[in-house]
């Protein structure tokens, strides 16, 4: 029996296990929306197409499944580009379906036509334009396979209107991920890594987002505990290793902990797993881990020797590599005595004692770090997912909230997208309706996609928004303070909405305080109130994020709230 392309699309999505789609309708996708109206795939109507892609991204990061977005042609398609680029840089598996004008009109500058294939080619893992309805089923299956296999990433599928109207026989076609050969570390290199661990006096594990994407958190923990090697994780890797473990060093880099940066600068062996050595992590390249031999494990061979020169490259998914290391450690009955690590761990403990993460608490004005600490004390546990916007709020959330579980910290890493956190929180909440989801935001970044409050209210999505409101574009203002002699050019955000009144206008609860003594009370009230909630904390306007490494500087040279630390 022949059915329409729009019906084939829905059947193909069901075959892929799609349960929820984030989207926004328009003329050329009306046939698809008509089929969605008849079916049982849940559709979430966002208020902007960028919000749809970020929500699909958040859904994917929280659940490990492929997130799905659906938009119309022209501006609908072009509005997705920031979200797609964001997912591309952070290797997040999403599939974005865009409507397109009929094939006979492609290239004629027809109404609401854009070359979305050409526009997104640099920021997708792959993209397709379906020209024949007979190609549709296989294309959808291939798109999902590409999105989730190897190094994950976004895939775009462009759907001309006439293809959705055309009819064809529906036949099941699918790529089977289990048939895809996974790269594994050569046994010779695994033995080499074991020898290097045995010889090292000051070893370090640097883990990245690949650990979480590859589902390798437990293998990482087993290796670290067996070898007693301290662990630091990039922003994308937070939660891969417990933030409350004694071996945990915190995040490294520009706003990393003092002791994480010092360990990188003094280690003699670095085992880097699932990271890409971003410039915000490495600082000045020729001083990064300059005393260490470096092992780099990554599923993407193009990431190896791209930014940092490697001694032992291993092209493998993180889970297979770590499982191989752990088997070898177990087979060789590898043990590390307290004496073998005493000097190294003792040096690290001294760094932790001398220069901990800290701030000057005030009884007069709310410190943003205090809000994060209080939130952590009230919500810690695997049943809480934290998303962030981008800027100071993001860094304080990374520094002062302890993540013990993977997939519980969702943030825009590579692209640094303001406006990411709130729609991502909506996606995460739909993936896990029973969990508490909190978006930590700044007053500037929350306004980027604040229209999604309507989405949260419409679908009763109980996301909690914590706004660290300093009346500035805080991170840009911090750079202006430190490097531009406090010329605060276009960073003053005091002309902003009253967020409590705005919450009321959208139909959700809103709370506010400017008093440190009321922070816990407002958090308790906001977290316990049903439905979506805004909590507006009016914090110290000129509080800065420390430690801080100057752009392009060595990561062992840090500023700590007005004083330089060089070791």
C-alpha cells in the first residue's frame, strides 16, 4: 500500500524510537504537522526555532538519545543555525528536519526559500536534501545512525513540500549500530600506557565530554580508583567523575581551580580521554603540561595532535579504551601503595588547602557563589539536573556545584551560546519528568530565549530558573574591568524587565530577594512550588569569576581576586 511522504516520515521516526519532537510549524511542513496531529509522537510547540534545537540538544544530553527538531523553510530553517552549531561543537546527537519549497522551485528564490544545506554544511556532521520520496525512509534511518555513531553530532534533513505530498510504498530500512565496528585501543598501546602509569610519579587523568557521550563514567572511576590517579574534567566532562571524591580536582583552564591548573603544570604523565584540548583549557600551548608525557584517547582521529602534540595517540571510543586499561590493570594485579602516591597527593592536598575555591561572603549583598552553594546543599543528588546559560553564571555553576553523576550538568561549551540553558532545561525535563531541573542563568542570557516561558507554562514543564541578576553582561563587564580600565561599554543591563512581573504575565510563579539572609528561603520556596518558577537573586554587581587566567597566558599564572599566583 502506498502512503504519502509525510506519513512515511512519521513511520520512520517511530521506527527510530522518537517519542518527542520540538518544533514550530509553517506552510511547507503542514502535511507533516497534519500527520503529527493524528499520531502518538508528542510535539512540543516552542516559541522560536532556536529554542527547538536547544531543547532537542538538552533532551539528548540528559537522556543519551537522539534529540529531534522540526521547523519550516526559510527563516524557520535559518533560525536553527545557532542551535545546530552549538550541538556540532559539543558533539551532541540531534536530527533537525527543515521544510523546503517544492523541488521545482529550489534555486528560484521562491517565497521562504533558503539554501539550508549550504548554510549548515560547515556546522553539521552531515546533511541531506530528500529529492525523491522513495529515498525518505533510508535517509531518516541514516541520519539517526550518523548522529549517534562515532563522534556524535547534528544531522540536518531538508524536506521539500512536494516530496512530503508524493506517495510511495513504505518499506522498513534501518542502519544497525551494532554492526558498526568500534575502534579499540591496540593491545600494545594498552601495555604501553600501563608501563607509563607504573613509571609515573605525578600522573593525572584529564577527562572530557567524550566520557559522558560514550557512557564511560564508571570505567573512568574504576581506573582512577585502582591507580589512585587524580582527575580533572573539562566543562563538558563535569559529572563523569564524582565532584565529592578526594581524587577530584575540579575543572581546569581559564576559570579552573588553582590546584587543577597546578597539577597539569607539574604532572609527569597526562592521560587525556575524550577531550579536544580547547584553548580555554590549555591556555598558552607551549607551556601546557610541558613536563608530561601525554596519552590521548579519542574516537575522532582528527582531534589527536590537532592542538597539543601527543606521545601516545589512541583512536578509540572512551568506553572500550578504559575497559581495556581496566582489564589489563586487573590481569596484571596492578596495585598502587599509599607510599607511591603520598608525595604527589600530599602536594595536591597542600595546593587545595592553600588556595581553595573561595569568595568573600557578605551579610549586606548576595554573592552569586553563595546562591550556587546554597542550591547545591538543597538539591545535591542524581535526581537533579543543572543547565546553565553562558557567562559568569556558567562558571560559578561549574565551580561551586558538585556533580557526582554524568548527564547532570548541561551547558554550551564550544560555542558559548547565551540563551542555551532554559530551552535545554525544557528538553532535559521532558526526558526526565520525575527529576528536578534547574537552569542557572544571568539576567542578560535568560533574555535571549525568555519567550520559551510560554512553552514551559503551556506544557506544565516544571523547570526552575535561578537568575543571578547583576544588571550587567557580567563576563564581558569583567573583561572590561580587568583589561579595558573599567570602560563598561554597552554592558549595563539595568534596563531590563521586572522578572517577577514577567513571570506573572506568563502565568508562572516568581520570587525575588536582594538579601543574603533570604537566599535559602527563596530557593526552598521556588524549588517546592509546582510548575515552572523564576527566582531572581539580585547579586553583587561587580563580583568577578576567579581564578582567572589571562587570555593566551599560561594556566599556571592565575589571578585570584586581585593577587597574582605564579608557581
